C-alpha cells in the first residue's frame, strides 16, 4: 500500500472513533421537561447562529475562490482553498453539534448517576470535537497531498488559507457572540437585579450558554484546526525548498520523507490521542483534573516515543526527532505556566487587591497578564534557538516547523480536554436553570472548575502553537519568495522591512480594539434589552412569567455577524495590499512585526482574563468576604473586563497572525 | 571661528536664557504663611528624593564607568559616559528646582495678579526645564564632538549611554514615586474619607505634589534629553559609516557636513525654541491653549525654514531637508492624534461607559488605547518609508536619523510646554491646600486643564521621538557591527535573529509588569499609612490637627528607590548578556523586537491613561451625573488604573528601548 494513503486513512479512523463516541453520548438520557426544553433552546440557538454565520462565510469564501481563480493559472489553489474552508467548517459544526448534545446529558448524568458518569459524558462530548478536528485535518490535507503530488505542492497552501479564513470568522464571530451575551447577562442579572448566574429568569442566560458553544467549542475548534494544518503545510513547504545538501544530512530516504514527516507525525499523534482518550476513561473514577492530566501527559509521552520509531522507519535523522520533542515539551511548559498564572498565587494576589477596590484588581490583573508572557515567549525563543542548534546550518526553520507539528500532533486529546470545559459549563448552566438540586450543582461545579483551568491551559497552548505555526509559515513564505525573486533577503536594516515591521505591529492592537468595542457595544444593546424585559414583562422577576430569550440570542447573533466582517477583511486584505503595493520585503517585515506583537498580546490578554476569572471564583468560594462583599464586587469588575480579553480579542490574535501569514504564503509566487 | 564651536556656544546661550527666565520667575512673590509653608514642603520633599536617587544612581554609574574602563582600551568612552550622565542629571535637577520655585509663584500670581500673569510664571517655570534640556545636550554633545574629533567618534556613544542610564532610573523611580502617592492618596482620600483632591487633611497630598515634580518634570526631562542626544549620536554614527558614493550624492562638502548636520539642526532648533517662548509670551493674554499652540507651531515653522537655509549653507542636499520636515511634521501629527484620543469623542465614550459601571469604562479605555496606536505607528512607518524614498539607495537610515533629529530639535519649546503641566497642577494643589478662594482655584484649574492636554501631547511626542531615535540607534548598531564583522546581515529568516526578536518583545511587557506592581505595592503601603493617620491622629479629619506628610513622602521615596533598580539593571544588562552569549545577530533581532513592542505598548498605555484621566474630568465637570454619581465612581476607577499606565509604565518604555539600543551601540565594537 502507498504510505501516502495512511494520513487520510487515519483521518477516516479518527472520524469513526468520533462517531462511536457520539453514539455513546447519545446513549445517555437527554432528560425531560424543563431540562430538555432548556437544552433544546441552547442547541437551536447555536445551530441558528452557525447556519447564519456559515451563510455569510460561504459568500465570502466564494468571493475569495473567484479571486484565486483569477490570480492563479491552475485550479489547484482555489480548489484547495475550498477544501480547507469546508473541512474547517465541518469540524466546527460537528464538534458543536456534539457539544450541544453532550451538555444536557452531562447534567442528567450528574443528577442521576453521579460524578464519574458526568465526567465521562462531558469528556466524550469534548473528545468528539478533538477527534473531528484532527481527523478532518488528516483527511483533507492528506488527500490533497496524495492527489496533488510534488507538481502542485504549492497549491496545498490554499488549504491552509481556507481553514484560516473560516477560523478567523468563527473565532471573531463566536467570540463577540459569547462575550456580549455573557457581559450583558452578568451586568444586569448579577449586579442590577441581584439574581445568581444562570438564573432562568434572566433573559440573557440562554444566549450566554449558546455563546459558550459557538465561541469556546466551534471557534476554538477552527482556531486549532488552522494551526494544526498551517504547521503541517509550512513544514511541507520548507521541506520542499531545503537544499540538496541539507536534505542529505537530515534524511537517508531523500526529500520526500522530510516533506511527508509532518503528515506522518500527525497521523501518529491521532493514534496517541485516541489512546489518551481511553486513558482518561480508565481514570474517570479519580478526580477530574487527575484523569484529564493523565490523558494529556500520557498521550504526549506515547507520542514522543512513537515519533522516534516512526521517523527512524522513514529514514529521518534523530535530530528531527529532538525537534519534535522540543515542540511537545514546549507545549506542556506553556500549559503549566498558564496554569500557574491563571490558578496559582497571582490569582490570590488579584483577589486580595479587591480589598482596596476594582482599580487595584485591574492593575494587578494587567500586571499579571504582562508578566505571564515572559516564560511562554522564552519557551518559543528557546524552541527556535534549540531547533536551529540541533539541525545543520540552513535547516533551522525546518526544525521550527517540525516543533510546531510536534506540539500540535496530539491535538485530538488537547482539544478534547479544552472542549470539555464549555460542555461542563453548559451542564452547570442547565442544572441551575432547571432548578436541579444542590448535589447535582456540586458535581457540575466541580467539573466546571476543572474546565476553567483546562480552558486556560488550552488557550496558552493554542497561542504557543499558533505562534510556532505562524513562524513556520513565515519561513515558508520567505523561502517561496526567494525561489521567485533572485537574492531576496529580509534584512532588518532595509527601510522597507522596517516599515513593514511597524505596520505589522499595528494589526493586533487594531483588531483587539475592534473586537473589544464590538463586545462593549453588543453588551450595551443586550443590557438595554434585558432591562426592558425585566421592566415590561410582568411576573418575570417573580418567576411566574418566562423571559423572551430568543430576542437576546438574536441581538448577540446580529452583533457577531455584523462586527466580524471588518477584522476579517482587514486580516485577509492587508497582506495582499502590502505585498503588491510595497513589495515582498515590506510584507515579510510586516509578518515579523505582527507575529511578535500577536503572540505577546494574545498571551497577555488570555492570561489576564483567566486570572481575573479565577480571582472572582476564589472570592466566590468564600475567601476575603465571599459573595456579596465589596471585594466580590471588585473582582466581578475584573472578570467582566477579562471576558472579552480572554474569549474574544485574545483568541483572535492566534488566527490573525496565521491568516496574514498563510495569505502571504499563497500569494508569494505572484509577488515575483 | 570654527563652526564646530557653534553647538556648545548655543548651548551656553540656552543656559543663559534659562537663567534669565529663572531670575524673572524668582522676581514674582512666593507668598507667605500656609502657601509658602506648603510650597516649602513640596520643594524639600522633591529635593530630598532627588539627592537620594542621585546617590544610588551615582554608585551605579560609577560601577558602569569602571566596567567601561575595563572593556575599552581608551578612556574616551567611559569619560563620555560620565559626561552624559552628569549632563542628564544636571538638566533634571535644574528643571525640577525651577519647577518647584515656579509652582507657588503661579499660585500667588493667580491669587493676586490674574490669569495672564499666572500663565506666564507657570510657562517660564516649564521653559527653564525645556531650555536646560536642550542646552545641556548641545553643550555636552557639542563639546565632545569638538574635542574627540573623527578619531574617537565611536566614543561619543558613551554620552548617550550615560544620558539613557540616568533617564531610565529617573523615569522609573520618578514614575513609581508619583503614582504610588497619587493612587494611594486618591483611594483613601477621595473614595474612603470622601474629601476632595488636594485636601490638606490628606497625609498623602504633599507626596502626590512632590511626585508631579520628580516624575513629570525631572523624569520627563531626562527622558527627552536621552532621545534628543540619542538621535544626534545615531545620526552622526550613521553619517560616519555611509559609503563615499552615497556621501557624494548627499553633500557637496563631504562627510563632515553630514556628520555635523544633526548638531547644526539642533542648534538651529535652540534658537527657534527661544523665539517660540517669546511667541507664547506675546500671546499670553489669549487663552492658555492658544498661546501654547502658537509657540509650538510657530517655532516648528520657523525651524523648518531655518533648517533649509542652514543645510543649504553647509552644502547638504535638499533631500535631507525634506527628511527634517518629515520628522518635524510627523511629531505634530502624533501630537494631534494624541490630543484627539485623550480629549475628543473617545473620552466621552469612555465616560458614557461609566453609566454601566467600571467594567465598561475599563473595556472602552483599553480599546481606545489600543486603537490609538494605529495612526502614530503608521506615521512612524510613513517616515521610515518616505525618508528611504527621498534619499538615494543605501542612505535610507540616515534619513530616519535626520527625521528623529528634526522631530526633536525644537525640544526647548515642546519640553517647556510639557513641563508647564505639572507646574500648573502643583499651583492648583497649593491653592487648594492653602484654602485660597474660588477665583484663584478657577484660574489654576484652567491652567491645569490645558496642562493635562499638553502633557498627553508631550507624551505622544516623546514616544514617537524615542521610537525614531531608537530606530536610528539600532541602524547605527547594525552599521557599527558590520564594520567589525564581515558580511553581517540581520536576516529575519536567520533563527538567531528570530530568537532575538521574541526575546526583545518580552522586555516591554516584563518592565511594565514590574513597574505596575511596584506602584500597586507602594500604593498599598501608602493606603495603610494614610488610614493609620486618619485613625490615630486625633482631630485630623476635623482639620484641627496636621497630618504627618513626611511619612508618606518617605514611603514613596523608599518604594521608588527600591523598585527602580531591577528594571534598570535588566535593561542595561540584557543587551550585554545576549550580545556576548548569543551574538550580535540575536542582539540585533532583540532590538528590533523590542522597538516594535515598546512603541506599541507605550502609545497604548499613555493614551489609555490620558483618556481615562480626562473621562474622569469630563464627569467632574458635571456631565453624566457629575461628582458623587455612580458614573463618577466608575470613571475614577479608570483614572486610577490609568495613572501607572500613563505616568509609570508607559513612559518607561521610551527609555527602555533607547537604553537597550544605546548599550548595544556602545558594545558593538567589542562584539566582533
């Protein structure tokens, strides 16, 4: 059998595994009465949003496809673009569909069967997402690689561009949706009306729960999908441009094995992820955080071992294996640092700042976010340095690509654990809204708490992975341009490169500002609507009348769809404009400026947001006066500011840089 | 007469003009009774802090001098370092001394003579600072250039390093002092005790007013001084390394005129600044903002005209003159954008956000800060692009240096207007503390309001200038290394350069976090002390007993001196460590990453802080419920967070990048 068929076959196996998990989840009871009704509202709201989002996305993708047809002589690049967009959209859709089935079943399991069962359902729900993301990547990219062959290798870049385009809109749209609903519901519900989170009387609560799915499941899935594919595509591209001498030192089987290595590693990672999911199942009677950690670390160790055997079998030097290890270990280091900053001593310090009011909470949180960038960025710098030291001169950037692939190969399990968070969060929301007992709430709260930490870790990991993937894509861009432009060098002392670097630094700040404002504006509309309902619907506050949740879902949907367009167009158009108007050197500088600025801002926002969130939870557990105290009011302010930081603007950064990089890579052959 | 003697002579003239202004200021009455007593406390507090700060600084500078003696074969570099440090310290000291004489005289003039007199005194107080900064630069650097000649031209870099070292400590130390006092006094005074700002019963108020002088006058003076000298030094260095062919296209009088051009331009700027100060005097009966604007714009126009004649007379091409114009106009553009974001519609939007609580104020302010980077950074990118297009190939970076010099040449007047702000602020504080009448307060409030806007503009200008100066220094670093290392190129696709870029991106975030935390911690100590005094000193709240202001000044002093060391050592040591351990390519990458990251963060923090400050003032004027409303409480939170942003961490960024760049330039010859 042709070894090139293995990635798509493993993609098929991954999809099958996801389907089996889906059947298992469906086997659990979905409850009845209020529980089922609430779950249906969340599911329907999410599906309506996805359909409307994909309609806009489809039109936009269609336009780009036409432009690509005009720009390129062959049909390969536009076809790859469509394939990437479809695979990404499919992965996001399936993942979210499954998550909105798993949430209510987790609630029911917590209510009737206990903690272990609830953990299993929630985790399976997340795992469907994780496996689908990895499977679609292998299936789509693996098939294209098999079909296009060496002749149209550059056209594969289109797949990454398709994936990134969908990811950008999903992440930004989903992020705006989820946080406008969350902030709006919290500000009126908790602060003005004085009712608890997820109270069924609050008209914004359904929208908030829908948001968890469209933002944290579908958005996150597309985000990781594009990093996953981007890192492979970039490594293949760099492999294709290595000099013959370098190839000889890295592989006894020639260039093909170096180009195939990323797909082979990801295929191995898929198997290890499935084994990791089984590990979590084995340990499901332990505490949730122990079980989940066993899964991640177990599958990473398995993967590192298997990768060594695999690379050896396809004749690739053990130096490349060390690069894989750099990436895999680096991912864990970044995750652990994130865990510290969003769960350790810094969180307590932020909460203690609350004793002197919201201003000190803000200052402490921002300082924590800023400080938290240090070790992750040192890790990224260390990976670049180490891989370049491990590989022979001239092959350094291949090592960066391989490290990115190494970090992302076990995406099946890391995404599973990440997507578990919003499922558990939703399960708690449903339990609260349906008025289930204390005991059920205690179980779902326990699951949710772990989910918050895993979500923060997942975000740190996603940023690190996206940063490395972007670096690899940028390196591939430089190589590609060099092939078309004689003597092309990105010299920092070249004023054009410098101009580009400053231009690139702007985008992350501008897109963050746009998305934060979008959340602020939409939340404001949401607040007005919730206030109106409390005023105009008689009996709502007393619980005798029902809120009009649909209106709130609609407001969030409208805002998300309207405001996601500008950042998306900006990200996609800017490399084209700069590349054609000022030239490939300025574009290269722009990517360099953007990647540094994006990674820093993304880490700062994600970790500050996570730390504020957990500082609030720390106080709500009864520390420093507990709920209702002035300290609590102060940390709630921190959490509210952290919401768009960690779930809208921060995550948008990962994709922003990858979109800019991949669009540049796609147009690179035209910039000659 | 030797034309090279002109800069030091003009420096002498500038000092003389400053001395004349000082005599004029001293001619005004310094009041008596409570007014004089309060002013004396502020003056003494500031002087004690400066002495203690300079003691630590002296020890530190001594250590560096010894290291430079060991590292370099000649005594020229360490001698230049000492000269730079002494000139910077002298400029800061004189400026602050004068400001603490002018503040009380402004109060008395407002009380007895009216608005026009008060404006004159406050502005003269600031002008002494502005002229001293420019004069010390011309005197110090001009003398060294004359004495060292072409043979030891590289040793002049030591002057910049001395200036930057002093600036870093002054800015960081002063910034921590001023904001820990401000935040501490505000949080207890305004929020807990419910007494107005600058109320004499508040034990932290004297410290707050001392802080304005050590932070906004002395710190700002050293900051601009180092950009001013840095831009000239870098341009001289670039001029020295231009190829003979490039020199021929740029100057009919040879290389010497290109190297001398920055000093000549700055000398011209000194004359124009003195004329600008006279312009403000002429218009002092107009509204303060009109008078100040006439001075800035008038002297810029004069300067652009004079620069054209000057460059023509020393045989320099008119293309270089266009570069001067790019810089001068760019500075005004950045100032105007800053004015918009810290005074226009965005400020009202932030205040309106206060209607839904402090969280929305925070989100809107952060979004404003992020958005505000766009046009200034586009301006910087535009200047780089335009100057490289104006000059022949290979001379592009010379144009960037000249643009920086062009922006900074009229520093005498821009600094005068900037330092006017804290003098007016202090004048208001003294009036309030001494219980002077409504009318006096109205005049000082009017002056203060204009001062807030000019301070914000000054900050934007300082960041733009520092960014350009840093770029020029980095370019000079690359040129210098190229002279010592064959075939040296800063190629972005070189993994070492990339490693450096990420490393460089870290520093701004780390230093911001350190300084924000320092303010937070010191403010916390301050709050505890103020609370203690309110509790333990009988009759304090009733106004029958006096607070122990000295304790508060001491707390701020201790905190500032203790916490300024780590960021300073980090900034100075990191280029040395990276340069010698990983090499000049990684160091070059680090500077590139740091400059982009510093400029972005500095603009964001300065403008967000300025916008929050003015949103608070907007509400305090009676809008949206005015003082005492919930909206007011919300915008006060924004202002408190903005304080360390705009006056501690943000300004530290300018110097951080310049210190890193100039240290790199100094050690460049040793990295071969």
